[in-house]
């Protein structure tokens, strides 16, 4: 796929793909009842644009980074979240190379991509109902900066089987040549918390220590005929990127390994939430159409709808509770302040526990239940699927579900998560 810029349309890729996945199970989200492209957005970027238009917010311009710093500040995105992508996997690929990587910054609901000398800032934000919305902001100084919403080009790649069939973000790992071009013929990996370390971060820079674990970051393929033959040892336990790239132009000198691990979990967790929302809304809409045609009573719920809600809800629950999470065999530690910055806003119970607390010894989080259970997107799930997930979650945490899906959760894990949620999110089971 060739990315291109038209006068009124900017094609955007926040985290990745230059190669699209097959749209297996993709929903028709531009028709009733989703209407993705025509529904006014309610995401943080749309709200910021409204504030700019109203004159209650203003973007400051920096001669080195354009609008980047001001955008991060307004979206409450900490620079410590910075991760660097050395592969040409953005529509601004001509300005990206291993020597001039793209930077991505993220918070719970916003993602910002920046390229040295780039024409635009690339953005993705989470609408609490519609999922991820894609934008671009021109780096030309303007009295009235305007975020341009994508109108369908981004979702060609950002709505596929790799994103659960809905508009969303993802993290891809590729075999990279010395110019930053991925060897797509060698295969790629869509990465989340279940991915083996050895398959992660090809085409990314990685700073941090991880003991005997090895990954694909910080290195490139040297043999065009055998691109999979990479020296993982050379990219391991890197704490200083100066031997790989000049980090002076960036907001920090890091591409923190802990930030990367959170990014991997978060993008797919948001996709599962969106998928559950779309499925429930689509199923209810179909029931309404059929009930009208067959003179069924209002509010009729078909067996098909019940199955669709259960299927989407179970997938969301498994991911939320870190089923199949890759088990760390060595401790992981980042190089920036990201871990502290990420944990500090966590909702805490009376014992000081939060779902944002890291473990990083054998797994990502100390209490393996996704912090995005507090997100507006989870709260805005349609009632049937939200109720299903909440009830199933309670069954698991009370020990009434001992299926293989949740065997990784110890008695102490279940007890701690239940106590945290009961105290910090009691409406789950009201």
C-alpha cells in the first residue's frame, strides 16, 4: 500500500503498519448503527479542537518541534512515554530512517507521532463510543491550528484482523534493513502482552535492562537473503542509544522498554473494548430490524445476539485479565521516568494498591487486570455487554470459574483484584 497526501486528506498511521492485515471478521462500521465516519467525535483531540475554536485553548509553536510540546501538554501526555520507531512505517516514510526515527508519545486516550522535519504531527485518540479516531496537524505555523480528521484512508490498515476488525492501533515488529525498510517477505508480528520477547520490537529502539531475555529491537538485518538472521545479542540490555542514533532532537534520550510493554497491552485492550461495543450495538440493531419485520415485542433479544455478546465479552475478559501473558524469566527495568509517571495517577484502595502498579519481575502488572477498566470507553459499553463482562469478572475473581483461561490467576491475585475493584469501582456490581 502506498501512502499519499491529498489536499484535504492526510493518511495517518500512529503506530505502524505499512502492510495491511486481512480484514477477517471486520464489521461494517460506516453504516447503522455505528456510523463511524459521520458521527461527531468525542475524543480528547476533538475536545481540544473545540477549545481552540472557542478561544479557550491555544497551541504554542516551537521552532525545533513545531506544535509537538504544546499538543502533548494539552492532551496530558507525558514525554517520558516516548518510544522511537526506526522503520519506514508511516506515510512520512521518506523522512524516517534508523538515523532519524519517528517518536511516539501516548497517554491512556491519546497517541502522538512526531517526525524530524515532518509535515504533520500524527495523532490517534480514543472516542469513548467509536474507538480510535485518526488525525493530523500541519506543522506549518498558523493562527488557528486545525486537526484534520481522517475520512477512511487510515482504516484501510487500521481496521483489520490485527485490530480485532475495528478502527484501532497496534504495535508491529518487523525485520529491518539498514535503510529502515521492513523485510515484509520475512513476516511481521503483531505484538501484545502475550507475545514472546524474541518477536518484539523489530524496527524499534529499546532502552532498558531485561537480563537473559532477548528481543528484535536496536538491530537490523545484515543479510538480504536471510533477513531473519539478526544479532539479538547486540541489541540487548541497551541503556544508552547514543551509539545507535543522535537523540538530541527528541524530547528525551529514551525509548523505554516499560513504555513499550504498556503500549502493546493498551492498544489491543482498547481494540477489544471497541469490538465488544460494536458487536453489542450491531446485534441490538439487527434484532430491532427483525423484530419490526416479524412483529416481535420491543426489546426482544435473540439467541444470536446473546451469543455475539457472550463471544465479544469473553474475548474482552480474557485479554483484560492477561490470559496467555508471556511470563518474564528475567526482571525488566526501564531507563526513563515512565514507570513512576504511569503509576502515579492510579486509583488506589485503602491499602494503597492500584491496577497501575507494575510487577516487571515475572509479568507486566502486579495485579493482572487492565487499568483500562476505569476508562470512559469501558464505562460507555452498551449495558448488555458491560453487564455480561462485569458478572463474568466477578465469577472469576470469586473463584467460581476455574477454567483454563484463568488458571494463571492465583487465589491471592483474584482476592486482591476483587478488593481493589470493590473499593475503587463499586458500580461494576451494583
